[in-house]
């Protein structure tokens, strides 16, 4: 890091925070603080939705995933456009018509206060725990890269978000996210462009040819396999339920489109998210492919997390690691020659030569992967830390191979992405705590000013909780893995409650309340006692709530009609 | 305070147009990505 990097880093972050504070200083009502006066145009809604979903880990891990596993992760998003259409037809008009602050408020008008409170409780548990991870994951990576203590990176992200979310609420969140996403995508494309520029003698079209030949363009897999996380069926079915839950029942997203100036602006925001999300993920994944191609011609490190590698090299495992590194270097030397041959053969349309080189490269890649796996095991033995190297592929490439100034910009992007998703989550936690719990059940008759002030304190409280959780979580890796799937443990049940509310007029509040508790118990049992992929939890939870609610309502009706006959 | 704008969305006569657009773009993307996958 050189002075120019620090100037760019602090300049970008400072501008975002100041812009957020200045542009939203007039938000002194609940309407202003929690839903931005419902004044946002559709493009701000759309960018805000996209920035909320794309956390720092999206921009750090997704290129690393493509580098390691190709582009099949894209299929995960195929259900998203379908979810956008369904929500535009169902949820958006209802939420807008009722002028709710939170999605859970609607459940009281449809059922009663206990169903609303249960849904708000589920949301607060899942989002309260995961906001800590939203702060923790980039804090850990940035602390590793910058050599800072994790407490410092956590406090940096948390305090910057606190400044503008407390000052300007939802409006500040939406307005800053618009520019954050523009800067993030601009910086990512710049990084991808530099990676491409550094690949010798290859046109952009030829990068597709090369990547396809070595098996990296595995975009669609039609084979139905429940144990395979990424195929078109899991994307369309499990993904549809996941995104219906996330965009329809998670206040972090509902709060974003409730800020739209009208039902039209909210709908267009969601529709354009449906149109743009998959291409955006394609671009991010393809940046990972360009980094992969760059490393076909430039020596890659055996382990991309250099801080962990350096620590391991100070232990007894150093000799073994050095030997593995030397073998990896030899493999790379041969791979570079074969890569040059493949590129030449593809350009000359020499299919026979291309096939020979391609087979050899795939073989060398497999050998290299074997060495990397052994190295990861050795590093784990040496340091006691599990190596999640995919998270470090892109950021290590940035730190090692990009020019100064751009490094500062890319680090600003990581901070910005962490801040934008954290801001939405804090705003959603605040809305739900303030409106569904505090205003509904604790202090019911105060004036607007009181609730705005309370909301600001609640935002501060959740932000401090997130930071404390992130610092605490850094000492317990198992905790992080458990918390990572907490969303899927509650989303299905939440979605079941909302689908019942939207579509099945027959079902009343007691039936859905009991069904939600049973549904949640089933999901928790599946999680504890089976190995089913967690993407399917959403479907199970949703189906259980709808199914049990129908059965319970039927039994209740029978009992009541039997009672009335007696 | 905001005022709800008219229901009619820009560019299409009804919302159905937008929904079809999203679905058609999704199908086109799946076809293009399948062609890319199968061409190597």
C-alpha cells in the first residue's frame, strides 16, 4: 500500500459517508427515517436492492469461486427473475396499498398481532445474527490483507455505517447504495480489464474459447441431482423459494422497495433487478475466469492467503510446504508452455493440437489442485486455521498485480460493499424493532419525534451488537459456520406465513401461528438430523407451514361446527 | 409526502408486458448459456 492507495481509499469512503449524511439530513419523521419518505425513483430502488444483496463476500468470493470451480454458480440466480415477477404481482401492491413500514405489519392486518410478532421475532433472530457475519467476513479478510487487528477493521466498517444510517435512516441507505454499487461495479470491471490486459496475446473472444476448452464455462447443467448444489433445477426451484423469501419476507429487501415513490417505482425497481442480476453475476464470475487465465501465464501462489502462508512457513511444516511449492512451480512452468500452445492452436483452428494441449492442461490443473489441497492440509496442521483460499484469490491478485491507486480503489470497494449491505440490514432491524415491537407493544402512543429518536438509538444498538458479534465470532469458527445458514432456517417458515396470508383466505390466525411453530420445528429437525442441502430448507419450511395451516384450520372448523351443533 | 403515480408503467400498456420481458430475457439467457456450455 502506497500513499496514493490510502488517499483513494479514505477519499472514496469519506465521500460516501459525507454524501449520505448531507443528502438525508431532513429525515425527522418515521416516514422519512424508515422508508425514505417513499420518494425514491425506480433506478435508485433497483440499485439499492442489488447493493443490499451483494455483500463484500460476493465481490471477494465469487471471482475466487469461478477461478476454482468455473461458472456453474450462476445457476443459483436463475430463480430470481421468477421471484421478482411473482412479488410484483402479489406482495408489492399489498404492501403499498396498506402503506406499511415493515412486511410484518401486513400480517397483523391479515391475521393478528401474535402472527405479526412471531414473524418479526423470526426475522430479528435471523437478521440479527447474520448482520454480525456481514461485518465479520470482510473485516477478517481486510485485517489479513492490511495486517490490521480485526477489531480495527470491524470498528472501521461499523462506525462508518453508523454515521449515515443513524443520521439519515433509509434515505441515506438508498442514496449511498446507488453510488456504492456504481463504484463497486466500475472498480470490479477495471480489475477484470487489467487482468485481461495482462494476459499475453489473447483477444477477449479468445479468452472465452480458452476458458471453455479447459472446462471453466460450465454455465448450465440440466442433470437433476438433489445432492448437487448448482444445477438449473436447484437454481429454478430452490432458488425461487429462497428469493421469494428473501425479497418478499425479509425486511432488508422489503424496506428497499417500500422506499419507492409509487407502486410503479417499486415494481420497476424489482423488475430491473430481475433483468440485471444474472448478467451482473456473470460479469463478476467472468472476472474470476480472467484472473484464472492470468495465472495460466503468470506464476500463481500455492496458497493465496499470504498472511496464513507466512505464518505456516515459520513452523515445522515449512520444509514440506517449500517442497510442495517447488513442485507447483514445476507444474506451472509446463502449464505456461501448454497454455501458449493452446492459445496458438485455437487461433489457428488447429483442433488436433488444441485437444492435445487442452488435455495436458486439464491434467496439470488436477495435479496442481492436488498439491494445493495438500498444502491447505499442511497449513491447517501448522496454524490450526482452516484455509478458505477462494476468498483470497481475487484480493491477493489485486494486492499483488494491480497498479497503485487501483489497489486503494479496490479496497474501498470491499469496504463499500460491506457498508452497503450492513446499512440495509441495520435499517431493517431498526424498522422491525421500532415498528413491530417498540411502537406496537411497548410505547404505543408517543409522537413521531419520539419514535424517530428511539429508532436512532435502536440503530446504534444493533450496529454495536453487530460489531461485538463480529469480534466475538472471530474466536469461534464453528459458530460462524452455524450462523451462515441461519437465514435458511427461518426463511421457509416466514415465506409460508406470507404465502398463506396472500393466497389462502380460508386460513385464520391461530392455524397459521401453530403451523409456523410446527414448520420451524421441522426445519430445525431436518437441519439437526439430516444431511439435506440447506437450499431445500426454504421449500420444506414453506410447504410445512402451508400444509399444516390447512389441516389445522380444517380441524378447527370441524370442531367449531361440531360445537355449534351441540 | 409522496403521491402514488398512475398505475400504467412506462413503455408497455400493462404490467404483463414487463413480466413477459423478464421471463423472455431469462429464457434467452438460459439458451445462450446452454449454447456456450455445450459448444466446448
